[in-house]
């Protein structure tokens, strides 16, 4: 195996993620790594810019929506689940163009 054929690994908090690795339970970290690899591969050599900001913006909205879904629209509970203040959650909802009014029970 020459230097161009070496198996590549990505360091993480819990050890490397190998391309050939098939974990028995798909962790969020592993799924995200696979998605990022697929995204970069699909760029066909084009160089992305501001990938960090792009990814955060892409992930934040569905994360907030799932938290609200999980808490049945309760913004206070969703904010706690996300580790945010309710005010910050409402600001993020507005920033993403999502309704920031509470659902009444």
C-alpha cells in the first residue's frame, strides 16, 4: 500500500471514524460524518466556502423543529431540551422565519 492508498481516519472525541467502519448503532456523530463526506464528494472538486456557518444554519432549523415537535410545541420545554433560554429560542425561530408564537394547550 503506497502513501496515497492509506486508510484515512477522522479524529473525534471517541476515537477515529474509519471509512470502512460499520457501527452496530449509528451515532449522530457517525451519521453527520457520513453526510459531510457525501456532501463534499458531491461537490466534484468545487471548493466550499464558509462550510462551518453553512452547516450550522442547515442543522439549526430542523433541530429546533424536532425539539418543538418532541415537546408538542411547548417553547419553554423545547428551549430546556436545546439548552437555550426561551428568549433565545424565540429569536432563532424569527431568524429562520418560523412562527414564534406559543401554541396554547
